[in-house]
C-alpha cells in the first residue's frame, strides 16, 4: 500500500476539491473471480470502497477515484451547457456540489453514469448516515440541498427528456442505529416517515425550479399524508412539513416523479452504505478476510458508528428483525414514493429434519405398508401398454399406474401421466372405481384395436378403455363387468366409427314396420310434373 497526494498539474481536478487530498494505493478486485487491479482512493476509506471502485471502473487497468469521478462530472457539466439546461455558472456550481457530496460520501449517481452506460436508466443515491453531525444529530438542511443537487444532476444526465427521475436514499438502518432507535419501533417509523416526506418535498421543489426555466410538464402535487408532528430527530419533522408546503405552493413541476428507492449496486458500497433503501440490517458483524487471508468476523461500519454513539446498545440495535418490521417501515414510507420500493430477496426456509427411512418392502409387495400390486402388460392396437394396480390391505384399489410404450410422443405420455395422477387423487378421496369405469370405458383417445396379452378383453377403443375395463374385471367382479361393459367389435374400434357397444339396440326379434315412418317418407324425392 502506498500513499500519494492528488496534486497533478494540468489535470481537470488541479484546482478543485481533489487538490491536496491524501490518497492510498492498493490492489483490489471487483469480485473474488476477477483479477486485482491498482486502485487509488482517499486514505480514510476502507478496503470495501476500493473493491467497489474497481467494480465501477470499466476495463481492467489502474483506476483513481479523482480521475474516474471527474469523467462523469465533466460529462454532466458539458451536457448541462450544450442544450442550455443550465448556464455556465450553474453547471460549474453543480460540479462543485457533486464533488463535495462524493468526497463526504453523502451521495453519488448510480453505476450507469460511472460507466457511461446510456442504455440504463440513471439514478442517484444519498447515504443517510453520512449526514450525521458531530453531536449525533441529522443535518436535514444539508440533506435537502443534496436532494436538489441529485435532481439537477439526473435532469442533466437524461438531457432534460425524462419525465421521471430516481432519487433515493440508502442505509436507513444504519442511521436509525446511530440515532439509538430500534428498527422495529414506532419512533424509528416516525423518523422514516419524516425523512421520506423531506425527500419528496425537496425533490419536488428542485423539479419546480427547473420547470420555471425549462417549462412545467406536471401540476404541483397537493395530496400526500401529513408527516408526524414530531420525531426523535430534532427539527426533522418541521423541515419535512416546510418542504411539502413549499412544494405544494409551486406553479408546476418538471417531472411526474422524482423519489424512488432502487436496487443497490457498487455505488452504495463506495459511499459506505451497507443496506439499500429501507432494508433492515442483517447484524452487527460481517465476514471478511484479514491480512493473512483468513476469514474473520468483523464489526460493520454501522456497528462501529453506533458503538461510538450508543455504546453497548449497538449490538441490539443492529440485530436482525422479522419481515413484519420491514413491511411496517415500507407501509409508512410508501405514500411518499413515486414508485414502489424493490421487493426484498426471499429468505431461505428454516432447516427441516430429514424424513425417517422408509421400511423395507417385502418381495412381491407394492410400495407401501400392507399393499399388494398387480401388473398387466398388453399390446393395444400395436402399442405396448403397462397397467399397475396397487391394492390396499382392505382389498380396495389404492393406486393406479399406466404407461405407454416408446412409440408414443412425450406429449401423449405426459398427458396420460397427469390424467392417471388425477385418478389417483380421486381414489384417495373415496371416488368409486365404478364411476371412473362408467366415464372412461369406450373412450376414443390414442391407439385402438385388437388387444394382445389379455384373454378377457380382445378389443379396445383406446388405451384408457382397456385400462378401466381391465380394472373393472379385476376389482368389480368379472362376470358383472363383462356384462356391463362388453368388448367392442373391430369396426367399432375404428377411428371413423360412431357409437359404442353400450349404444347397441336390443337383440330381440322385433318386427320392423312395413311402411316407412312419416319422417322417412318426407326425406324421399318426388317428381312433380
């Protein structure tokens, strides 16, 4: 590790706030699978910020925070003046404000602006714990000014064409812990409500100021919940109310929405924010590598900050909270957002014990205690079919399995498997087998024709027809089943055949009428001369 000073004559930042800044140089990688690259950043910033800077910089070569930051700051200043979004003085003031926010680790644009990715929608994030003052209070005036800077920066980044901007905050959990407030408490939710109200009010004031110069596109918003009359942070509730009142008194807005919490990227880590948006903390420690390369447990930045301000309470303030706590915080912040907050990542289910081992199955028995099975293998219309019937200890039909041979396609086999699963569900819930046989006997579906391998069923209209009549003979009484559901003829099994053996007329010696019926006579042709 080496220490350098940002005093390079002729560089774009020679006469800026970067001048005289002590930097340290180290090698850092964006992720464990990437090769380390030389990184230069302020000496007081931690190694995690160096890894984030390595992820933000395109390419694999050396990267310096002043040089990389001045690239996107210079691009914004040039874009502001060219289409006359801002005059030269305003563009220079915007550049100074952006440098100050970044150096104080209070705010920065998202990764797309650092990488000059014009396809991605830009965003701006503000690091809430960075606005704590030395006494442990929250600098709400500086925060409101930073929100205005973020709105102007995104307006320039989008070329003045975007109707919606994305300005949001990060590490609400770290701020609450530093203030001595438990995340899952009414006092913490009051602070979150006031912060959200202040963010929206300040953002819409900045949008209204741009509308005065560039033209209004939206009416001033007048409907929002009133913020709490007070909260644990002195002056924050009053500042939020003043910001909302000032936003409502404007003549129009440039944007339909400005305040949105977004999914975090490497910029949050560069600023030192450890949680995105309103997400709660995951604990007071994290796993990291020490100088020897060993994995050790280290306190988080929020824990160090809270320990300095709140003492031993820091561990309890940063303890994990249930999902209901985040939902309650989201409920009080949501009314001030212009877009829904990101959905949190799903948590893994708690560990469950393995199921007990299954008992050994006796030879010849079907799976399951006390179950016995039967298997029939036949050929229906030239297609091999296997039917398995599992009988319970009481003698009833417990489960059915039906598989077709290799001639059938995967779609047919999948449909047949799903159908048999539905039948098994019905059998398990007490549906009589006779109902299934009455519904599916003589069904026309798939292969049909002569049956080989079953001496009691010689012909079937389909695989389902044979299977259910086979089950009826085996479980409902052979003689009764053969009488109720007789074999069809080969002609009736043909694809173009209509009717079923059940539709056959009575085989009694009835005399047919000598004269045709009136309906038949009306269907004959007559010659009219």
